[in-house]
């Protein structure tokens, strides 16, 4: 592959990502998600029954939970709107005629959702940090770091949704995505329970599953934020490396499936 | 050959959907209307004061109970974590006392599950005795009493109100008139608590026994408050109902004996007998928190040395000097400026002969790779956390590399 081909691919990816991003921004659901954040932000001022003042830990904990939940909604609903409707409406043929490969299309769509998620997390984490700064006068640097980790986690989930969207229907994609999300959080626990119960076969199968499935428990931010202990840079770098390799892995499989799919 | 029915058009479909939505809306409205009109029939035990209360009743009780449980667990977690370091908060880790972070969570918890008695007690004690919101505390208890009129645990709420009234003013810090006025009211609540307890005694199972809110304690408190407000005969009568074992070796028992013998040196309040003990207690506290270290839940992202501070917080110890008493191997202070500068990456101080002397930890059987002595079959939470960092970091890298290799192969050959 020469430089002009690489440039061509990158410009295609950027074009698709840009239009995916614009599509998402114009979506009323996304506006709804943004607007939903405002009453919750106001709740930071109003939920104080006994006038005890601003409760930093409660607000930061609830705020991060909200960011994670809204991000998850964006992942599930917007990722689904990327590939499946294109195939159903046959608009994907038009795109493929101008694309060097189906992989490029998938990567472009993925970056579009990533950009949408990034905007959402910047907005919500910024809002949370600002509220806490205004009320306590202190900067909580753990919150942007936690926001970044949630963003990485949800980007990984986007790649899984896109892999599933490339080969199954909407309902199956949503169901399997939720399953992978739940299993990804608890695989360690399942493995431990299987080992404790003496089920070596199940433990072995779960070990294999652990190689293929993502480990979402690595993105646990609670201890860092709740105890105000800064995350180690080395750990964050490992996490970022892990996330991008896993995304590359799932998108490669998704792209391969889409390439061989008879549309 | 199939033909579509004539009436199966988009318009008729839309009308059907709209009709179903309308019927659902009507059913819900009727349900709310009937329930709000006859609320006393539907919710004989629930205090219904506004539309929000009615709406809450339409949510299944299991869901509300589940959510309330989550809020309670979160409040418990906040209690153990303690105050935010960057904000000025006037409470300590490991105690509900004065903790403001938990109050909103517990409030939502009792809105969702008004039958949970323990939360009323925790909240009312906190509001009345530590947060200077005495009226709110009593209002909250009244709410609880209204919502649990038929509960066998009703006495606990009266008992909690008696405790708030009884101890909001203490003889050492308030005027005798104030103390007496409040303790008169406390006696009324104690009477109500005793009455509620006796009325429901046949419904109280051993599982419902409370170490504080029980009949014997009510009699003890009643005796004390009656003697405080000058009703000495009633105090003696109440003391007769206290079990013999409780009467022995008790300052209150000693006071009542003095009262019965009409001794000349009888102080005004039983508290006055305890003055020397109070002074001794305030000088050196030997009270230790009743819980152990936190579970070593996954924490590979943070610096293991920070887990030492985390443990300090989680154990409710406010100062390194207290930690030194409790956790010798960590707290050998090398210098004044850097009290924990020689901690290694596992949060341990390795400059001294390394032996874990945690209370309840005898790490004598095993030596871990870092040289820590461990009891057979048990792990120090610090070492477990440190290992989780090493293990997690290595396995994460291996998995990432495997995925990268697989992705390249897929891209290249598939």
C-alpha cells in the first residue's frame, strides 16, 4: 500500500466518521440525552432535604453513574443506527462503490460514534467538574480521568456492537451486546466461582472466553474517585493500549465478516 | 396466493395503536383516581400526603425495596470512606455521626421503603445529636410512626425519639431546667415505646431483637430520666422492672440504691457519679472500631502505596498516631516530614523486620515473594492488592498483544 492509497483511505474514514457524527448530532435522541443531563445537574443543587449543603462525594458518584448510563444509551442506540439501517435501506451499496474496502467503511462508522461519545463525555464530565468547582472551590482531577476511562470502555463496547451489527439483526445485536457487557464485568467472578466449585472444565472454558471477551472490570473507576486516589499513569497507558488493540481486534473481525457477507 | 385484508392499512394500524395507548392512559388514570380517593383502604399503613406518594405506590414493592437497598449500601460505603479530602467536611470515616453525605441517600431510601426502621433511627440520631437539626429528626420519626402504625417494631421509633429528647441536652453541658424539660418528653416517648412493645410482644421474633431498642433498655432509660426530672418514686418503680442481672454492677443501680437508702450525698443526676470515668475516658480513648480492613476489591489502577492511606481511611482512623497503635508494621515513622516515605510499592515499610501485626492477623506460616509473612491460607489485603496490580497488568498486556496479533492476521489473510 503506497502513501496515496493510505491518504485516500484516511480521507474516506474521515468523511464517513464526519457524516456519522453529524447524523448523530442531528438525531433528536441525542438532543434528548443532552437535555436529560440538565435536570440531573440541577438536582445537585436541589436534592438537599435537610439543607446540609453540597455533598461532593454523592454528586461526583451520581454524576459519573449518569455519565456512564447516558454514554451506554448512546452506544447502544447510535451504534445500531450505523450499519444495519445502511444495509436495510441499501444505501450501503452507494458507499461501497466509493470505498476502497468494507473495513474502511466500518472504521469510519466507528470513529463517528467515538467522536459523538467523546463530545458527550467532554460535555458531561466538564459540567460535573464545573458544578463541583463552583460549589466546593476545589478541582477534582479524578473526574476527567474517570470520564476518560468510561470513554475508553464505551469505545470498546462500540466496536463490539459494530462487530455484531455486521452479522446479525438489531434485536440480536442489542441482546448480545448487553450480554457481553455484563459478562465482561463479571468474568473474573464467574471464573473464581467455577474454580472454587471444582468445575475445572467450566473454569477452562471461561479462561478461553477471557481471552476473546473484553474485561470491562479493568475500567473500574469507583475506588479511584471515591477514595480520591490518583490513577497511575502506567496503568492508564496499559489500559489505553489494551483498549485500542481490543478495538482493532473486534473491528478486524467485524470488517472481515462484512467483507464476506452477501449483501 | 394471499391478499392483504382490506382494513389492514397504515391508518387503521395507527388508530389501533392510539386506541391502545388511550385505553392504557385511561386505565392508569382510573387506577390513580380510585387509589387517591380511597387511599385509606388501599394503603392503611402508608402516609399519603401528596400525589407523589400515590405515584410511588404504583411502583412494585420489590423494585422499591431493591433500590432502597442499593441506596442504603451506598450510604454505608460512604460512611466507611469518610469525608472528601478536598472539601471541608466535619465527620470521620467509620461512623454515621455527623456524616452529611449519607443523608440524601437515606432519605430516598426511606421514601422508597418507609417500613425500614433502622434507617429512621440512624437518620434521627444523626440529625438531632450531630447535625443540629433536632426538629427535623423528630418530624422524621413522626413520619416513620405514621407509616408503621401496625408494625411490631413501632416501639423502636418511639425509643429513638426518646433517645433524641433524652440526650439532646446533657447535664454536663446544659442547664438543669433544659435537661429536665427534654427528659420529661423523653419519658413520654419511652412510655409509648414500652406500650407499643408490650402490645406487640407476641409478634416480636428473636430475629427482630435489637441490642439497643428493647424493653430492658427502655426501663433503664426511663429510670434514669425519671430520676433526672425528680420523680424518684416512679424511678424506683421502673427500676424494679429491670432484670436482676442488669441491676448489678451498674452506676444507675448504685444511684437507685443510694436513693432508696436516702443518702445525704445523693447527686442531682446519675451522670454525676460518672464524672471521674468521663474524665478518664476523654483523656485516652481505647475504643477501637468494630470492623476490620476493607475487602481487597479490584484496585489495580491506583498506586498500591495509596492503599495504605485507603486502609487508614477505611478503618476509621483519623490520624497516623492512632494507626501506629493499631498497625505497627506500617506506622514506624522515619521522619517528621515524610511519615510514610519508606513504604515500598506494596504500601509496606520494609526498613524494619517485617512482621504483620494486624489485630487478628498472625502471619507466621508463609512468606510471600516480597518477604511478607502470611498466615497459612490467608492473604494480607495489601499484598493481595499489590499482586492484583502485577497480575492484572501482565494479563492485560498479554491479552492485548494476543488480540493485536489476531487482528493483524485477520486483516492480512481473511
